[in-house]
């Protein structure tokens, strides 16, 4: 397992933005042509040992923000959901970023938010208020971002832990009408996960195409 280097910002709206996201550079696309022999596991850590943003990141500063428990990443106590401080009208909409990673330091704490960890982009906040991580009993080891063997990128749905959800509810979104179900099967060196294509309004119904697809990389 290697430390995370290039990472990116995170807006929950990223789920919709995955409509055509399957890779960004020719070297990565070339890598997709290689067979997957072992699923790579990457632990996201966007800070250096000195507490500065990793130099591999292109961090867009958003000024001050507030943070609370992440709805996407519940693997680490450092994970948060953050938004810039509201300005103007009380009900102005916010750009919410999830997951973000908090670094406690002297002065304002620092948060760096990740959306697609293959792009090298990130969003930074000075944290004005932090209400803390998800309760320890809810934290469990699971990936929030997957790259499949064919290069598709899939983001965990915020409601993947809904106690009312069933096995017919998608857990990851990979783009328009493209969903994953359940959590990765980690029994073998190459992890797999159930994948089904279908219209959004029909995605919770059993369909004719439910395939086990291999996972190239999993980010935690």
C-alpha cells in the first residue's frame, strides 16, 4: 500500500460529473491496456510529514470553511465534509466538498479535499469550525473511489450506508446509467465488484446485465 500523492478536490456534485470520466492522460490510458494482476490499494494522505499540502497537488485555495463528518469516506477519523463560509443571503447555496482530510495545526486547522485522486487537483480550506469526524463505531475500511480495469472511475454514493438500502440499490456511480452494487469482493488478489448498466429510473430493479468487473485501483 503506498501513500497518496496526486489527488483532487471534492464536490459531492462529482457524482454527476463522472458522465464521461474514464481517464485523463495517454500514459494512464496505456496503463489501462495492461492486465490487472493485483488490485492496488492507495491510502489518501494529501499532507507531507511537515503538515503542508503534498507538492504533487495543484491546490485551489477557497479561503475559510466549515467542516463536519464525511458522508463519503468513513475509513479514517481525519475525513470530513467541508464547505466555504456562506456570504450574503442566509440560504445561499454552498459548494460542498467530500471527502476532505483535516490536518490539525497551530492557528486555523487545514483541510484538503479530494474528488478524483487521479488528476492531481485539490481544494484547500482554512477551517473555522469543525464538528468532528463520523462516530468511531461507524468508521470502517472501504474504498470511496475505484478505477476499474477498463479505466472507468467510480465514486461511492453518499447513501451507500443507508440502513434501508438493499442489494438492488447501487453503491457506486461510474457515469450515466452505469452503477456498481455492493462492496468489492476482496477474496482474491484482483478485487471484483458487481456492475450493471441501465436507465437511472430502472437501476434499482434486477436487470439482464449484472457482471463482475475487476478493479485496478482502490482509494481509501
